[in-house]
C-alpha cells in the first residue's frame, strides 16, 4: 500500500522552509506542497483568535490541494491552532512544539533550559504545558525575540543588525543556560549568530529534524507513505513571490521553482467568532 498524495506544510513565511528541508532529507520520495502566508506575516505579534483563523484558512487551502497530512511548520500557529486543526480538519496534523520539546529533553536532560520564540508562541504557555507533560517539574525560561522574524524574512541573518538583536534578547541567558529551544521556525536561520553569542557549549534545539522524524513515523504507521517517487515540490505564497523565492532559495541552498501567488479566502472558520 502506498499513498502518492503530497504532504502539506505551512508557515507565515520562509521559516517553515527549515522544516520542509528536514522533511525532504528524511523522505526524499514524498511530494511536498508548501504555503507561506507572506501577505499576513508575522503571526507572532497577533492575537490567538487571528492566528487560529489564518491557520484554519491555510489548512483548508492545503486540504484542497489533496494532501494526506498537514505539518504546521510554525510554532505560533501550533500554539494557537493545533487543537482546532486536530478536531476539525479531517486529516492527520502534526505541530512543531511537542517534537521540539521531546528532542530538547533528550539532548539536555538536566540543567537550565530556555525557549525563545515569538510573543504569541511564548505568551500562552504552550511550551510550559508540553514540557510539564514530557518532564514534570522541569523549569523553562521563555524569551520572546520579536525582531528575529523580520530579520529572517529580510535575509539579514548575519552582520551587525542580527548580532545586535541577538545581544538585545539573549544577554540574560549568556552563561546561564545549557540548552535553548529555537521555538520559532524562522530562528534556525539565525543559528550561527545565536551560537556565537551564547557559546558552543550551549545546545541549540532546532525541532525541524524531530518533526521530520515524526512525519516519517506517522506516515509509516498509518500506511500513508508514498512508494518510490520523484519528490516533487510545489510552493504557494499569499504575497510577494519574488522576495520569497530569493530569500527562500538562500536558506534552502537550492532553487525554489516559481512560487505561485494565491488568495486565501477566510471562509467557514469553525473556531467561533472571526
Ligand atoms: N515561523 C513562525 C513560528 O514558528 C512564525 C513567525 C511569525 O510569523 O511571527 O512561530
């Protein structure tokens, strides 16, 4: 039994490409459909109600592309919309928070641990709730770093601006943590700056490989894996395909074949008042 339908992946912008890249390495034969909601990025500064509505719209758009599984490649959307998507989408859905937390606990079983992410993802306590389930009683310091997403979207991931932003937010962690969860899929793009500021002894946990592993396991146990395939990719964005292509290509290290511009209609939101 094999299932040749694509895997759907969405993020607010280019950040989720870090997850797409990990899934591609883990599952070279699967077709992937990526949606970057570039018209509405950033998500991390918006309310839970708005992010849940955007996430629902994105998920429905990808469901219309006949996907077999949805990967929410965005911590903010995972924190704010995962239960709704699990309940209402009618497809298997994976988020990025739980795989990231499990990986962190495995890599850094003790000692001071921190998570950095958007205001939205840090504000609602989603990371603390998941960590409490995975390793009860473990303390976690959360730090929102709102300037990291625009820096990544602009491709400004090294140099003076990136270094200053890293210093601004992460000074309180320097010398005081053993590991930091990169709780935003845009942040691996700033990994080199973060690591050079915090020091090589601090483990940076990028959830993308854990998410890719979880995707492979879910496909295998549900009989949804594709047979030998070409590993096709299709990219959609809600605005500025040219900028997405340039910045995304730099991060992926390979060409992004013509991102298609789409309008996502805010229809049939099932999560209450929209
Ligand atoms: N990449 C996203 C995340 O993981 C969202 C960034 C944003 O749009 O603010 O949270």
